[in-house]
C-alpha cells in the first residue's frame, strides 16, 4: 500500500492536469494498492491540512484542461521558515500533515521557488518527487519544462496577429513576452513569429542599436518592425548597476514594464510610431498543446514509476530526449538561462534578427 500526496505550487501553466493524470494513472494501473491525497492551493494545503482523497474519476477527462484542478498559490521560499501573521511554523506544519496522513511520498509540481521548498522538505526527511512545471523553461537539470511549448504557441500567435496590423500602419510594435528573468519564451516565440528584434535578459540591449536596426529596415523599404521583448529585458546601462542601484531605479519606475520604457526611448530618439502589446497571462492559459500533453504525461508516468520503485529525492527531468532523475539538491536555487554564445542565438543572428547588442 502506497499513500501519496500531490500538490501544484507557484504560477500555473498548461498541462499540470495532464502531468498529475500521468502520475495517478501509472500508480493506479500498477496493481499496487494506492491512495492519492490532493492538497489544495499548493503548499497552503499542506500547511493548513486542506486536502481531498482523490479517486480514479478525478483524473479522468483532464488531459486537455489547462490550469490545475487542485488550485495553486505562491508560497515564497524566502519566508517559508518565518512564521506567518497567524504564527504558524510552516515547515513544521507541512511535516505534521505528511506524517499524520502517513504519506510515503509527496509529488510536487512546480517551478524554481517551488523546488527550493521541495528540497528543504527533502532535507527535513520527507520523501519527495517533483515535476518541472513552468512556461519560463528556466529550471536547471532539464532541457524542457512542461507548459513552455504551449506558451510559445500563444506568444507566437500574438506576434502573428500583430504582424498584419503593424504592416498596415507602418508602425513599430513591441510584443512583451513573459519568462521572468530568462529569455527562452521570447527567443522561441520571437523566432517563430518572425520578429525583427528580440530582446532578452541574457543579452543586455543598447537602445541606439535597436533604433539603428529599425532605421535600416525603413531604409530598405520595410514599413514596419516587430520587437519581441522579454519582460525581464535589460539595457546595457542597467545591467552595469549594482543590485541595490537597480532596485532603487525600479522603486521610482514610471513605466508599467520595460517595453514601455523602450517604446518611449524609441519614439524620442528615432521618432518612430511605437505601440506595445502585452499578452500577459494568456500565455499561461487555455488548453495544453499536443507536445505538452505528451511530454507532461511521460514525465508523470516516470514519476509514478519512481514512486513504485521507492526512488525519492529527485525531479524527473528531460535530457537528450530521455527522461532522467535529477537530484533535488542540484535543481534547487539554480536558473537555466539562455547562453548568448549558443548556436540558437548565432543562427537567429544569421537570419538577420537583432538582439540589440
Ligand atoms: O513563472 C511563470 C510566470 O508566468 C512568469 O513568466 C511571470 O513573470 C510570472 O509567472 C507572473 O507571475 P504572477 O502570475 O504571480 O503575476
């Protein structure tokens, strides 16, 4: 008999349900007697003992559904060891729930912050298996995270839609893409959408070079320019600031986001007619794309298998087209960023895409 807990934590994404279904079906079809408890709203459910005993039916018909049927929330790692306003010791409470339910293992689906807490729980003696969830694709130890390809599709569709209106009006358009501190989503959607300029955090931009690229396009007869800008894009000047100085800049920031700062700079310096489009959370919404359905199902199935074998303390990752076990201590606290020297960047540049560097 295995008793499993399951939770989804952090920002949601497509294919969370598909991944949980993969774990559950593998366990429930194994012939072993299994009980699965679903914790509601991420770590909050584990802390406050809010859970449901799940049945086979809970995992039926959810392969194509976006979001997470368990609910999710952000429970920041930096305050996980600090009692909340209600005085609750969160780590002790999570352990108490785990032992009270006599769980054999907790399956945790999440991104970077979630993995730091998952690893902490591992060091506290709990059996943990995790799955790499995030549209940002920034988790260390895996080539791919689920949710990413679905978000690429949506961000690409946004760029595609902007193309026709930008062409009609001869405007410069910025499409701001999510991705937190990394540029994977912007890079992929930018290339797929045929963006002329792609600005990502890993390659700080020079606004004069961005303006020059637009100017060159206009001189060559192109009436419009599309920029795919990562929400975390940063100028060369800002990249030189210390963490403290940059934080201070953001405290007095008058723009809703970096795209508006870039738009203003381009209007002022180049006299361009610039518009900004922010698809925002639509990038995390809707049904998972077929790739993510397959990928999340495979990850879930591997997690189920690991639990059946009693292998704990790992994230299921994906390397060179194979599923791999990545020790949680290797994943926690590290970011997987785009390498500015990687071949995809070089190829994009050969296609004529400017990174503003
Ligand atoms: O990590 C996923 C993500 O969508 C990031 O791309 C984005 O920066 C962040 O979450 C938005 O967070 P929230 O949903 O809390 O506004």
